[in-house]
C-alpha cells in the first residue's frame, strides 16, 4: 500500500496513461496545493481519489517548478519519499512534456492519485 499517481490524457471515450509515479511525495505536495487553489479540497490532506484536470498553464507551472527544484518537501504516512535526483527529474519533465503535447491537441489532462 502506498501513494500511486497517474497522469492521464482523455478525449471522449479514449484515455492514455502518460505518466505513472509511485510514492513521489513532493509531486503529491505540489498537486495538493493546486487542488486547494482550484477549490477541489479545503485541506491538502483531503486530496485523495479525486480527479484533477490540469490546464496548459498548470503544466507550464509544474514544468518550471520541476526544473527549478521547487517541488515542496512533502511527507505523509503512505507517501514514501521523493528521490530528488536527476533520473526522477528527467522522468517528471518527460511526463509533463507528453502532457503538454496532448493538451496542445485538445486532450484533457488529468492527475489521479490514490493512497
């Protein structure tokens, strides 16, 4: 048991999984803050099993925060820990780039998490 995170491109009845993370706590912290900002939840700790649609601007902000090592240090019972290494960063940026490409083709981008 632990934090599972997905980035999904959705259009009509079609869905493509374009990102998959396991226990990337700092990414979850970034998404929790966004979920509060979008008023999907009142408290960051309530963000679980809620689909969050990401705009192109959200993806650009995420990309910049990944590039600048600005994902917030986050902890949680099921969250594990982020690696904070170049391999994790490169994978994060690859997933965000894929999401931006789908977004540019008018697909919905959804972040899903479960812990």
